[in-house]
C-alpha cells in the first residue's frame, strides 16, 4: 500500500474537542483542559458523567443517552467515551466539526496491549472513524505514588504541536504516554511501536452478606518483557512516547499467506 503524505492539522483558530474515560471531574481532565487552553484554540468539553475506565470501544445501545449542559461548550454525558464523541461530533458540534480531538489525560498508562481495553484510546478511535484527527494522552503512574500530572501538563502542548505540524493518515490515531518522572527529568520524546505484555488474571473471590460468591477483577499486573525500542521500554526509560495506531485491524501478511485456501476466496 502506497503511503501518501498527510496534511498538517492547523491549530490556529482550531476547535478542539476534549473527552476522557475517567469522568468529567477527574484530575487528569483538568490537566487536559489546561493543555488545550495553552494551544489557544476554542475548547469544547463532552465527557462522561462518571468513570468508564476499561470500557473499550463500547456504545450504549440498550438504553437512552442523557446529558446535561454544564456551561457554554461543556457537556456531561451519562454514557461511555465513545458515546461522548458520537454525540459531540454529530449533535453538539454539528454546525462546525472539531479540528482535533484530545482524549485524556488518562490516570495510568496506555502502553502495549492496554490500548485494547482503554476507553481513552476508544474515544480517539471513534473520532478517527468519524473523520476527526485524534490524540489520546496518558500519564504513567506507580501505585502508592502521587500522579505526576505536571509532566503531561508541561510537555503535552509541544508534543501536540509537533504531531499536528506533520499530520497523520485519516485511519490513524495517535497515542501519547508520559513517563512516571518529574517534568524536568523527561529524557525526550520518541516515536515508538506498540509493545506487548500479558495482563495478569488477578481475580479476587469473596462472599457477600447473603452467602453468595462474587468476584472482583483486582489490581491489574503485568508479566512483562520489555522489547527494546517499544513504547513500554522507552517510557520506562523516561521518554515520552508517541505511537500511531490504525483502526483497520486487517493483518495483510496473513491475508496473503492464506490466499487460495477457499475456492472462491480472493485477496483484495
């Protein structure tokens, strides 16, 4: 497939849509609003009323969606991050679509296989499917330590400007992760491919007051081997990582490998 150079995304006089999966009152969302304001754009907020971490790319299909307008250009939705983006682009901003969507700043990493679970990534994916360029922003943390929000707040504007100055294809979203180091200690910013780690099956089984068993999915842990140069390895080394993710999940090498196994099958 031939790659054609995408156009830059103009930030001057832009309309930037903000959302997240931690909820409209989350500390990381306040950081995201400060980041967006520093870009000098018109900022719109359409975010979940409550936390939807781990929601993935889920839509609310079996109950109505409700929202409240908090203030001018600011809405809270009783739904998932994907619902928020859908309503924002097709309803609240229908008169003039957003120039860019920013999702986050997530409380915790979205590295490696985390992206398959993440509502933060899913919001950026929904915007991409609707034709709006999108960047997901996540702040790596360690349990029992204060979240280093200042790292994302200080460095995100420069990263966003750099990415938008070059642009990216229409079926791609950008995932940016900020390392768990103070802002002055960031080693730099790098492009990095998605890594891999197995999320552990930490199931906590208990008995409720009526004697019935139930299970909590406990604190996620990872059995990780850091691959050199991956988003996980670079972030662990103190770098901000930017990873382009595609919404088209077709594995073309396997498509070609399996060509001919069905009588009527063809490879596009």
